[in-house]
């Protein structure tokens, strides 16, 4: 039997290890559109049923361009367009369904409940969510979060990924 102090020390270590393990962050510098396509295709090829990719970034940072590349990696043959006025577009032509969300115009998280977001998030497809920071309270912890920033050079982007 261990002392309470030893047990608490073990618990504290376990929580720190678990948090570090789960919340790994990577910084990736994308130099041009080709690197965006390569990165997105790789994400799409590696995506599994139930994958959620949350994209956060200012207007024009390339969220939709990255989504198009993810769709290519999923072998989606449909033309990908921004679902700005629909909130979500469904693409069934790939190896997995792609659910492409643009929540920029969502005024309240309740709209996501009305939309039935749980069926998408916890279904058999892959969800890509643009402007995910606007609904962060319903983004599952296991989602991959990619924050996109402008780089120093023309066309350069910085992806800060939490996975």
C-alpha cells in the first residue's frame, strides 16, 4: 500500500503524461499552394471514419483550399465549394463520406443542434469544419485542430496542429 502523498504524486504524473500525450502540437510551415495540397491529401488519405478536422484561421488563410485537398485525399470526385450559406455540404463520392462545414454564419451553437450535428460528428464520415472556433464548445476533444496563420512571405502559411 502506498502513502497518500505517493498516490497523489503518481496521479499528478499520470495527468501530465496523459495531457502531453493527447494534446501534441506541431508547427508546420507551408510555403506554397502545392505544399497545402500535399498536406491536405495526406490528411485525407490517413482519415478514418469519425475523423474530425477543425480549421481555424482568418479570412483568406486557405481553409477551403485545405478542405479541397483533404477531399482529394479521400478520393472525392465532386467539386468542393464553400458551404457558407448551407452550413454543411455532404460529399459521398469518396472512400468515406465528407461533411464540409462552414460555421461562419452560425449565430448560436443551438443552430448546430437543430442541424443535427451529432449525426455528422459521430457518424461514419469525415468532418472538416471551417471557423471551428465559433463552435468550440461542441468540438470533440479528439478532433484534430489546425490553426492557420499567414506566414512572413507571400503565399506562406503556418499550420499549428493539435492532434
